[in-house]
C-alpha cells in the first residue's frame, strides 16, 4: 500500500469516527438546547451522517475516474451515512413514525444507487 493510499484510509477512518461521535453527541459542537420533540431531536443528528458517508466513500471507492461509478458511489455512501445517523438517532432519542418513514424512503433511494454502482463499476 502506497503512502497516499494509507493517508486516504486514515482520513476515511477519522471522518467515520468523527461522524459517529458527532451523531452520538451533537452537543460537542453546538450550544443549541436539545429539542423536546423526538423528531427534531433525531433530525439534529442526521447531518453528521454526511461525515460518515464521506469517510465510507474514501474508504471503499478510492478512485475518482471514471465519473459514473464515482457519482454512484458518492450517492450510495452519503445515503448510507445519513441512514446510519438516522438509525442511531432513533435508538438514542426514541422511535417516531415519521422517522421510520424517512428510513424507508432512504432505503428505497439507496437501492437504485447501489444497483447503478454495481452496474457501472464493472
């Protein structure tokens, strides 16, 4: 493994770890009070899932060209990161029916992205 590949893998691991920590405890970087509404409490965690997604992209899709597989991998990785953050939020803040609807929507959007990635990477 080259030095650049090792640096990219370490950066990916750091992004995933930072994302997981911030999803677990978003108050580390925000002084906003925790919303009393469970839906909003979960939503404050979701955007940190993008860090998880970017880390997964760097970890599992190390090349940038050709563009089609990179776009498919980016969409898939970001969607998985958001999904992981939402599921952690549901586990920590409590279950809300609308959040489970959002999980279903994200899974439905993820399936064609993964299928596209598997088709264009070959």
